[in-house]
C-alpha cells in the first residue's frame, strides 16, 4: 500500500514492538498449523473508528446507503485514550477510519495527537469536505502521517454519481488548503494520497 510510507513507518520501530509482533505472528502461524486458536501478544496494527456517521450518501457504503445495522455514534476521547494507553506501546500502525467521515468527530485530531505522542504511525481516510483552512492547519499540526482523500470523479457530474451530496470543488480546495499549510509549516506530513 502506497499509503504507508516506509520511511515514516520505520521510525515507529522499537524492541517492544518488534518482539510483540513476532509473538503475535507466531501465534497466528501456530494457530493455522494446529487448527486451534492461540492468541499471544497484543495488536501491532489496529483500526479505530472515530465515527460511523457521514455527511455523504454513497450508494455502495453501508453508512451512506442506510443499511448499517449498528447504532450511529462518535467515539469520545476518553475511550480512545483508554485503548491507546492499553496497547499503544505495541502498535506500529493505527488506521483512524472505518465506516464514517473521521473529521465529523470533533475530537478526531486530538486522537491523532495522542497516538503520535506514543510514536505510532497514524493514517486516515476522508471525503475531503471538512478541510477548510483552520482544519488543514490543525491536521498538519497534529502530526498525522498520511491521509487518503477519496475523489471518485474527474468532474462534478461523475463525482456525484458515487459521492452523493458531495462537492468536488470543495474537496479540491480542501486538498489545496492542506498542501498550502504543509508548505507554510515546512512539514512533509501528512502524505496525501488521492483515491479514485
């Protein structure tokens, strides 16, 4: 996956993380061989869903098309902090997205900042509608390592076929905000990946 710049991921390596990954992968291999569930170690890659709420109605997404059977909600910062406090020293890689638009959660960038304090590689995926100048500044300052921006169209007509209720011009402007802020701050992150 290009969304994982190896030069940034390498910076998260520690003896504890390497040992834990070896233990966890050993239990996976032995489980496959013995056909018995063996669970050793802690997670070294984790997905945390800041929210399962979204501002768009994409027809192939369970959130957007309304077929999600889970209750909608936002994770609060204290719950996130508890998770990271328990496993953060073992994690190399944290994906902060799943079924919703992460930037809808007002604490999302606090999540990123807290995880980065533990030297975890943090990535997310967004539809790009919340990347105004202030949020772009906060995103760059948070230390986020990589950001996937879903576009799915070359013009508004093709874009809105999948990104129902979305505005392509707003997304492009949001990416420009991020690039300007990254340059102004003289930072190299977040690495930005456009997804079609």
